[in-house]
C-alpha cells in the first residue's frame, strides 16, 4: 500500500515539485499554494490520506527521504526550510486537509 500511496502522491505533488520546480516557483510555499489552488478538494484529501499511509509505513527518516524523492518524484528537500521529511509531510497533509 505504501508504494501505491507514494505513486499517487507523486502524481499530484511531483507535477509541482519536479526537478526544475525552483525555476517555476519562488519558494516551497508558493508551490504548495499552487497545488491548493489548482487541485480539487477531493484530490487534496486523497493526497493527505496517502501521506498518512506513507508516514505510518515505518520508514526511517533516510528511507522516507529516498521514498519521497525517488519513489514519488518529489524533488524538494525540507531541510532547506529547517524541517525533516516527517515534519514537512505532516505540515503538507494539514494544509491539504484544511483546503
């Protein structure tokens, strides 16, 4: 289920956090704002659910970093804003749930 959740999350977020995302968005917050603005509430809630599955899969922080970047194709390193992947994904899930 975790691999399926990663794929689904990557389908949504990977379109915004692709390898060249800094050339499109001035910040991580701007990319997240674009996701919330452009995507349906249903898709955002599904993404939040997928994040919960991923976070409950028992990944170490290093495994989670690899899964998010390589498995989901989300090329954002939350260390750049002082967070680890777990913290960042929890914040993203909260943002998506509140949309």
